[in-house]
C-alpha cells in the first residue's frame, strides 16, 4: 500500500510488516525519498510517518479483528493525509518560532528511508 500517490511529493510512504509472518508482527511505516527531496521534505515525511504510526497504533483490537488489513491501512492513509494537511503548516510555524530552520534540518534518513514502529 502506498500513501501520498495523489499529491506530488518527493517521498512515498508504505505500510508493511517487518517480516513475512503477519501474525503478531508490528506494522512499519517505510519512507522512500526521491533524489530531489529537500530537507523540508524529509521533515514532512517524518511527521507524516509519525501520524500514520499513531493512527495505526490507535486502531482498536476489535477493529483489527473484524476488518481486513488492507481496509485498516486504507482508512489510516486517508486520516493521515487529512491530518498532515492540517498539521504541517502548524509544524512549520512552530518550528520557525522555536528557531528551527526546516530547510537545514539534519534528520538522519540513511539516504532512503525512515522506519517508524
């Protein structure tokens, strides 16, 4: 499953599992960056991954038992996109007010991914 396909972003998020066995395995949010990705894009991707992770963690046990995995992920994707649209401008403003320059952020991404468990 891929998030953010509708928007032109310099990263792609995907929800998956650590290994092939899905039973009792935690989901992971993986992020792949394009070569044109800016430092601000990395900060946005990190916030996006955190929102997705939070939304995944907040799905109830009953919901996980009654609904197919793909449906849970789709619902989480929509919620995360909506929250990111609302929260990123506030995040940018708060970071700027705190003296942070998101264009010069040094979030370590090892060149291609951030894992949020």
